[in-house]
C-alpha cells in the first residue's frame, strides 16, 4: 500500500487482523528488517503495519535534509494510522525506528498503546550517558559530512559499511541502497536530527512517555551502551520493563528473531 504524507509517498505493508502494531526500522534497513516478526505477530492476532520509512525502500526521498526531521517522520506514521482508521496502535522500533517510536510516544501519547524500543533508548537517556556513549557514536559525526560519509560507506564494495555495521543482511541491504539510491536520504536522518551541537547543547524538552513501555538491549551491541537503555526508565511515566539479551549484536530482530518474537508476544496485548 502507498499513501501521500505531505507530498511524500510512503510505502507500507499490512498483514493480519486484530489489534494494530506498527514496526519501525532504522538505518540502513527497510521494512524487510521485520520479516521474522510480522508473520509471528499476524498469526498471534495482530494487524501488523510495516512501512518503508521516508528515504528507504520504495518510499519517497525528499531532497531537503530538514524533511527528515522527527516531526515529519512522526507525521508519516500518523498518516498511515489515519489512512487505516486507527486511533491507537502498539509501536515497536529498532535503531532509528526506536528513536522515532520514543518521539511519537512522547509527543502524541494518545496514539500509542504499548511502546517497544529495541537497542536505542530514549533520546534524553542517550544524551545523559556522556562520554562512553559519545565514543561509541563517533560515526554520527562522520555521517554529518555530505559526500564524505557516502564515499566512506560505499567505497571498495561497501567495505566500511560491512566492517563497521556487522550487519547480517549486508548484501541485501547494500543491494537496496544501490537500487533505490537510498544512502544519502538514509544519512539525512542523522543530519536532520543529530547535529553535533545537539549532542552537547541544552537537551530538548520532551514530555514523559505515558505508554506502557519495554526496552530491549543486547550485550553485543557495538554502538549503544546498556546505560542509555536502562536510563530510559526516567523518561517514562507509564509502566516500564527492561530486557537484557546476552550475546547478540545490534541487529536483534534478525540475529535472535525467536527471542524478540517471544518478548513481543509476551508484552503486547492482542485483545
């Protein structure tokens, strides 16, 4: 399915019937990230909504960096829900999709049922960790430089993307980036939302997340500390649950799909 969201075409897939749940991917993925979760959730009685977020897959790619700010990204998700006649949905995110889920849960709490953040904690918890997290986030500074970041990631058969990300689906992800010209739009998420001064300047004023929320972090994550997920509890006024998975890296929906499915089905009410 496809809708127009403020002049940007957003592609999404819907499977199953029942209580709605939206699955939000991150960098450098598309909705394919959730290929193990969508069938399991649909079989369990959920209506599963999986978008290719703007810039990715077959969705639109605005030229302006500012078009990738969280307010526009959240608007895309709300436009999908409005199109489907859904007032409130479970929202599940990974990587940038988690950051987007936190934003939606904070700014439009009336549209969020339960919230699940995989890998990436609340934006204010991320900032609060300090130097340890900043050291792991060195690539965010590199990604601010148009052209430089694109070359660094794609030169020599995408050698740096493969080595840095440890992505288990690197070949398929790279094929998508090449086929759809998605690399610069994907990097624009960083450029629109994590300018270097934003990491050290005054924190944004975000309302507490009211939804019942679960954070999931894995011990093998190369980019994110445990503290930024544990500390997210301070920014949730609703019930909070934390799950620590031993072993896998950053790409849990792919690396340990059965465990992610188990946690989602245990946490998200289907009726």
